């Protein structure tokens, strides 16, 4: 279960970083749209963790809902940090 959560978290992190990088390049400098994918995944992670405590054991691709929630929160945290750094360097240029 831990290996599945780490693998899912790594894949989601890479996917969010690619989406965020594309949005940084495609949106104007004063737009907050680059942060929306990370915020959506953060909210989804919190919801999955909530449902993991309420519902019985539900397994998806080797990880439970709590594992998916942790993976989403990890991906969102890393993505938001990297996106903030990319957006900061875009503002100074």
C-alpha cells in the first residue's frame, strides 16, 4: 500500500507540474489560473481523506482512499511550491 501511494503521488506530481508549466506559459502575468490545478488537487485530497474515515475500505489500484488523499496532497503541495517559484521568476522578467 505504501509503494502504491508513493507511485501514485509521484505520477500525480509530474502530471500537475506539466499542467502548471503549460499554464504559466499560456496565461497572462496577472492571472491566478496557474494555481487552480494545485488547489483542485488539494481539495480532492482533503475530500478523499474525509471519505476514507467515513466509508469502509475502498481500494483503487492498490491504494485505499486515504492513500489517494495523501498522494493528492503531496502532489498539490509540491506543484504549488514549484508553480509559485515559476510565477515569481516570470513576474521579474
